């Protein structure tokens, strides 16, 4: 794609959609656009691919290509119920009692990005983004424990009463992978997913707010929209 852009000589700006995984884990701190993935350890092959692609983009920028990379967080919101819509999938499991407790101890941290905010961020990057500058299109930093607690408040239902150790979830992940190989249906949880949950992925989007007028909604506001939608689809009840 970059080669084709070079050959046309008419493209003024390329918006490259990456991922927070390309920036890397943030255990114990909040990262900004200055962080480059250390590439020492990867939790998943997806993370590895994103870091590799980010290197290609940054090298192209160094060579003068007009690229503006953007890095969404964990995207959630109304849309297809694919395995990529992990927040929706976990809420479905939670409200159908297939996930009766919290995942781990709740010390995981993710930056949650509502899908509509990410779309607006892309448009703003196209209109206002400075060439060669990276922008985190992330949002509120929270744990999945916090997601479940907010969901309980919104729906007027009880919060989970216990934590499920990550070690036990990893065993469940291996079993899910075995069933996936038999049935051909993608598992919700796999061992690499548990490796991701053992780290923190917290970021600041202050640069995007300042330069792109990016205004991510709160996790509570996003879930207040998402939960009634899931109920209207008949996939959860409360």
C-alpha cells in the first residue's frame, strides 16, 4: 500500500489505523504517544503483528511518507457481535451466568474507546492531524471489574460476589481452544487472552484532545447505550 502511495504521487495524507497493542503494555503507569513497543515479550500473535506493522509505518514516516498513525483502545459499542467486540461478548456471558464472577482480581487496566468516538477521531485526524504525529484514540482507563460494576448499577442487578483466578480462566481457555478445534467456533477466552489480562494497558489521549478536539465519552455513558441495545437484541436479560 505504501509503495502504491509513493507511485501515485498524489496522496497528501494517509491515516493508518493501528492499535493500543502496538504501543505495548503499561504495567504501573499511563503511557502516551512517545512509548514504542519494547518488543521483548508479546502476549498474542495479534500484538506482535501490530508492533511489526507500526515499525513499518514509523520507518515510512522517517522516509517522508505523509502518514498519521492512530491507536484506538479496546473498542466497544453498537455493532456486529463478533469475537472482536470483547466487551459485548463478556457482558453477554456475564448476564447469562456463564461468567458468574469477576475476571481475576480486577487489577487489569484497559483504555476503553467507544466506536463512535473512534470514528470521529479518525475524521479529525484526517482533517487536523499533523503529518508524522501519532495519536492515541483511547478513553477511560478501567478494569473489567469496573465494567461489570457499572453494568450492575445501570441494570439494577447484583454485582458478582467472587473473583475467578486467572489461572482457572487459563485452564478454561485451553479447554475452549480444544472445543474450538472440534467445532470450528472461535473461543471467547484463550490462553493468550489470559496473558493479556495479566498486564495493564492504560493510556492518555490528551494529545488527541488538544490537537484533534477528540472527546471520548465515559465508560458509564457508553454502557448506558450498549446494555439496552444488547437487551433489545435478546442476547441479555435484566
